[in-house]
């Protein structure tokens, strides 16, 4: 998954099991913000809020109050770590 400038780009999401594609979920969101729990491949987790990008459906923005904590949680781009996102 790529996070750049506080944006999580949905084209990098892979659904697990029989979960519908993330785009289907995003299309059904009524609120602009929602909570997610992110777990890395060492079973560490963090809960943050994401919000929809204005006039776009291909990315989610990390809410400003969660940017610092999430930046410390993410590995560097290209480190091949896997993250699992549970939408609350």
C-alpha cells in the first residue's frame, strides 16, 4: 500500500477472502470520515480516522490529528511490509 502526503491510494488495496472491493465500500459511505484499525505484519496495530478525498474516489486522506501517529507506524516505502486494514 502506498501512502504519500497523507493519502492512502485505493488501487493498492487487495481484498481478502470474499470481501468486496474497497471501491464498493467507499461508494456506500454516508459520512466523510470513518475509523479503521491497521495491523502490520508484526501484529502491531493502530486505530486512525480516514476521510474521503473531495471529488475523488481513488484515495483516502489521513485525518490531520492522526498523521503523526500513523507516520511513526508506517514503514518506509518499498520495505515490503504488509498492512491489514479493518474498517470499523
